[in-house]
């Protein structure tokens, strides 16, 4: 693997020779999990399931307002620091946030367990078709996710696990994206060079940070609801497979 140039404020410190010809063909695609291939059910549905009782619209608005306000709570904000480097930190970060709403504090653990429960996650409408098209064309697939648990059970529940040959979970490596080590680990597992690999995600800094490890990156636009099409057909074009 070639050495990446070191950049100063204005650009590369050493002279960089532009590669001749077109970029290397995409031989592998790495996918983020939440917000990229899957989305969890709405907070309103999750709260009703955790409380196990009817919740009126007015009460629900108040609970959701509380979650929004909780994001600015110093204790909650502090718990989010390095939340994805271990299973314990991940659970602490989320349960601290849920418990910042007094009415949800008794069910903070139940709300967290929903994250680990495959049935609470919904694949985007175009996830399966795009994964099948890529795999059918011989493109190696991997998952690189900032997460606190093993995702394979969720993919298996939705019959999407068979497309993947590599699983890189941040909590198993003690670090988070955009740490280059995560992307390079996935490339080694797939036996591909970073220059032949595309990272697809929804977070500009974390997933876009794959560029710092020598990969190409595509960051999806925000706004897709659970179960809707995510716009993953763009990945097919970037992989040189047209519109599928």
C-alpha cells in the first residue's frame, strides 16, 4: 500500500505525482450500518413499546421534546465522548441520554436493548437489491460501523448477511471512525487495496474520513425515513455498474 501524502494548511508538503490514467476499478465496497443500509423504528414507536401502554400525542410530544433537550445536557454530552470504543461506553452513552427524561428513566435499559434487537431495525427499500447487484458483479463487501454490539444477527434476521465477507465493529477495536485503522483493517480482511475500495456512509466526518486512509468515499444525503429508498443506486454507478 502506497504512502499517503502529508498535508499542511495549504496542501501536500511533498510534491505529489498525479496517477496516470483512470482511477483503479472498485473491487470492494464498505458500508456503514445505521442511516446507510438500515434505520431503526421511530422514537415514538420505540417509546410506546418500552412503556407498554398507550401514549397520547401531547404526552409523546413532551417526551420527544425531553429527548431533544437532553442532547444539550452536559452529562449526556459528556457520555457521548468516545461512546463507540467499547460495549460498556456505548450502553452508558445511550442510557444516560434516555434517562435524562424522567419519565423514560425507568425504561432506559429497555430502550437500549431495542438497539440490539434485530426486529427493531428496518432495511432501506433499496438495500437488498444494491447489495445483490454488487455481489453478483464480484465486488467484495464489508461493514465498518461505529457500534457497541455485533451486527451480524441484525443482518442475518433480514437475510442480508450473506453478501458480506468482513465485519469491522468499532467496539472490538477500541476506536471510532474516522480512525484509518478501521478502514485498513476491513481492506486487509477483503484482500483489497484501499485505492480499490469505496466507503459508503451517512456521516461526512466519520465515513468521509475514509479518504484519509486512501479509500474513496460516498456520503449519502440526510432525510430518508425507515423503509424508504436510500438512494443507494448511486453506489452502483460509482462502482462502474451503471444503474443496475
